[in-house]
C-alpha cells in the first residue's frame, strides 16, 4: 500500500471515494458534484487530501482543512473527512491515514488536529482514542445552518 498527498492527477480516484463517503452518510450519490468539489479544493489549495492506494486501487482518503487558534497563535488542522472503502477495512488503512495526518500536522508546525464524528460511530471513536484523540468536555459545539 502507498499513502501520499493527492494531486489533481488523483482527482477521479479521490472523487469516487468522496462520493462513497457521502453515500455512507446517507446523502444522494453525486459523482460529478464530488469531482467538482474535490477539484476546487485541490486547485485552490484549500485543503490537503491524503490517499491510500492498494494495487492501483484507491481504498481510503482523509481531507484536512487549515484553521488557526487565536489563543495559541498557531495553525491547527481540521480532519474533516476520512473514509475507507468497506471492502478494504480492517487492514489498518484508517490508522495509516491518521498517522499521515499527524505527521503532516507536525511538519507544518500545527498545534493540533481536531475532528468530530457521530455519537454512534463507535468504530471511529475507538480508532481516534487509540491514537490519542480526546473527547472535548470543555466546550460545546454549535452550528448555525444557513440552508437556503
């Protein structure tokens, strides 16, 4: 298996995984929308995407978005998306992606990596906690939906 930072050359493979990720979260399949979204992020350098390939097949990805901490005056990364193809699970791909994200965060001088997951996603919670992520008990998370 190989893990590396995706470029525009990986667009089709990442877009297909991103679409599968959307379907997993009960969103309608939209390969063209996924392709356009990932293309914009990569071309505009608005996110960092890491992929895992096994025998030339894209089997997993994670996407990081930059943010900044005013209190620490340092960069942080939001691990916003992570997905492993269901047929490729239980092979350490999620672990590999988390390690790659951690290495990258350190290389870029980041203070932390933050993420969120569904309360019933116990498998992901276990993986995150195994890797040193701690559930926030200090702050509440709020969201203002601007749906039209």
